[in-house]
């Protein structure tokens, strides 16, 4: 029957002594009820007795498990046993405490590698940044996070973007970066690398959106990379991510796949145009200097010819003036001298001499070269080396000889 059924209203479930039928006499442990066992080691007189566990009994069991015995009062033997057990138990507790303290202190020793920096948080608040080496911080009070500051990390980004001239291009870039400020990298932003990805998207779209398609696809890729790097670093500094952008590489820039063939044809045509222009410039660079050189040479030759003609004309005019003054003084001598000099200038380069006579129409050929060869000495005489006096003497002798022969021929004809 339950305790709260009718007829049991006067029973208290938490005070078994009140419900006893023996007049409320407490159970001192000598009376036992075989039908009820307390799980805490207590025996009750009734099966319906339910009471909270005895804390003293539980504490005594715990002390017994630890080897600490409570000494009894009175008696010398009992007092000595109690003192020994108390000392042994106190020493054991001290040893356990010292071992726990040593483990706690040893767990606070850590090492930071050369390429790392350690960020120390004390009770969740930033305390300091430690350099490479061996360090110690209080466990459970300080927490240390190691950050590699020398590793060069990479982030790749590829997207379709709109240019300023309303064309779509497919741009792929690679961003190389490292951690510059470990504190900002860990504490300022929840996910610095995700912030870097979004900043790369924003910077790239801004630069591509302000450029033309031809510039991005051809010679403007280096300028595009430099502008994206500067803008991306400004974004990271504003966000406080603690990242340093070392380099931005434009991996590929091309038109969308649907129109790639048409763009390839345009690019090939531009390349052909550039090639032909370079060939024309190369040909012009080779022909123009040569033509300028020839023109300069012709100009200098004409200048030299002009100077030569002017100088020769001036010389002949001066010579004519001098000859005229001499001719006024002695006309016959000057006339003969001019004649001889003219003959000399005419005959000096030939080895054939033609003699004209005054009294006849016969022309005689005088082989001076053969005469020179028939000299007894056998030595060659250069006609050019003869002076005007020698030529005149030879000429007079030839003329006299011709006259003699003509006179002999006339006498023979008269006799006949």
C-alpha cells in the first residue's frame, strides 16, 4: 500500500521513526529487518523505510580507500596507531600535490621554431608575442598559438569579369602572401584567408572594370598585376589581417569559351600586323641610312667637283692673263711656245707621229716607237721623258729630210 493512500496520511516517508509501531523507539542497529536493505549499507526495520545516504559513512569509506584511518579515543595502543596513520596519510597527500604541481609546471614549457612566432593570450586577452626559442607560460592561464611567418602561401582566383568597353574576359590570377603580423592574423579577423579571397575578388574586378579588353589580353597584363597587388595590399591593411602580399601573377587572360575562336583570329591578325610593321620598320632602318649615305656622298662629290672646276677655271683664267702679258711683250716667241706646248700635250701619250709638209699634201707616218727599239744600245727610250727642245730638234731633222726627198723627186720628174 502506498504511503499516500487513505489511512496512511499520518505517515512521513522521510522520517521512519515517526511511523514505527513500537512507540517511536529508534532503531539502534540491533533490530534488523530481513526484508529491507539500505543501498548505503544501512538496515532498516521496515521495507518501506527510505532515507538519504549517510554522509559520514561515505566519508569513512573514502578515507579507508585512501589508507587514512581515524584513530580511536582512549588507550595508548589506539593513540599510537592513529598518529602513524595520520602522518602517513598527510605525507601521501603532500607527495600527490607536489607531483601534480610538477606536472602542471612541466606542461607550460614549449618551443617556438625559427620560422614561427608565438602569440600568448592570458585569460583570453592578448599578452605578448614571443620570438623563436624555449619559453614557459602558466598552463590553464596562458594559451600560446604558433604562427609561421616565413612560409609563402598561395591563393588562386579565376572569374569572368566585365571590362570598361563592355566585353567579358576570363581572368586567372595567383596571389602569393605571407603573415606579417601574427597578432592581427590571429585576433583581428576570424578567417584572414577568406578575407583575402574576397579582397582579391574586389581588387581584380575594380582593376579589370577600369581597363579595356585589348589591353588585358595583350600587353597590359603586367600593369594589371601591379595594380591588383597595390589595391589588394591596401584592402588587407584596412581590414587588419596581418598579411603581406608579396606578388600577384596573372596566370591567364582570355575571352569566354563561346567566342574564343573569334578572339584567337583577332589576336592572330594583330600579331600579323605587328610582325609586318616590324619588318617594314626594319627595312626602313636599313634602307634609309644607306640612301642618306649615298645622298651625302653624291653631295660631297658634287661639292668637290664644283670646287675643282672653279679652282681650275680660276687657274686657267690667271694663266691666260699671264700669257697675255707675255704675248704682248713677245708675240712670236709666245706663239711658238704655245704651239710647242700644245703639240707636247697632244703627242706625249702616243707613240705615233704624223708630219704634215707645207709644200705637199702628203702625210708621213714616223714610227718613233720602232726607232726607239732599233737603238744600238738596246735600251728603251720613253717618249714622255723627252723635253720640248729634243722633240723640236727631231722634228726639224725630219722636216729637212722630207724636203730633201721631195726636191730629189721633183728633179727626177723634170729630167723625164
